[in-house]
């Protein structure tokens, strides 16, 4: 079963404080629990290579941000970005929110 993590800040009155808890995701569904959903064109291309019968279109994933990767990259490049900070005018940090079930 897939799980997601939730961080609880150290704020009085919360069910948990300054800890991370896991919770189960509905079986066989995609459950978006992140504030921002980022998707790369490299990920779409890699999914198409892995499962050519599938339809991997941007609108199907409903991301907030789509990053077009350079040089025909066809891997899950965003995995290497976790923990990095953007250099844009609207800075953000990336964090992994979901762990896929082991294959």
C-alpha cells in the first residue's frame, strides 16, 4: 500500500508536534496531497517509454508547474532536485511527498 508523509510543526494544539507521521493512500488511486504538483517533460517521456500503450499527457496529471527539460532528457530528473532551492524570483524548495510502492 502506498503511503504519504505529513510533517507536524511544533505548534501547541496540534494532534502531533514536531514529528512526521505516515498515512495510507486509497488503493489503486492517485492521491494528490502536495501543495504544488510539479511535472517534467522528461518524466512524461520516460513513462511513455516504459508503457507505450499508455496515454501520458500533461492534463491527465493536472500539475501546477510543468518543467520542459533540455536535451531530450528521458529520466525522472526531478528526483535529483529534492532538497534543492530555486533561483527564481519566487523561491521554493522541493520535497518528496509520496513514496511509490516497491515494484
